[in-house]
C-alpha cells in the first residue's frame, strides 16, 4: 500500500523497473557472435550443445564455472534498506 504522495502501485512499478534493469544488464553481459570450437583457457573442445545454447561462448563449462567463482558483481542496490532506516 502506497502512502503519502505516492500513488497506488508505485512500489510494484519500482520493483518491476529494478528487475527489468537487472535482466537487461545480464543480457548485455552474455557472449555474442560465433562460438569457439575450443576453450580459450584450457584448449579443451567445447561441446556442440553448449555452442548452440550460448552463441559466442569462449570457455568450456569447467573454465566458465571457475571464472564465475572468482568474478562477482556487486548489484549496486541496497536490498537490505528498510523504511525505518530511511526515516532516520
């Protein structure tokens, strides 16, 4: 329920907007173009099913999993913020 000057549904619109921005960002980070036949890191063959599922893929599953462990993205959104903390 919106209160004060906010109209009904404003919170939901903000949530949906944040979600759409996150999805757009994630899509922009996906590889594009032609997939490699062999992994850039370990030179193992990349399975055809992976190349079809992820156009532009450059790493095998094992190397991609390892990279994902070491690379993290801070969201930039304060998901723990509450109305109480905003009122102080």
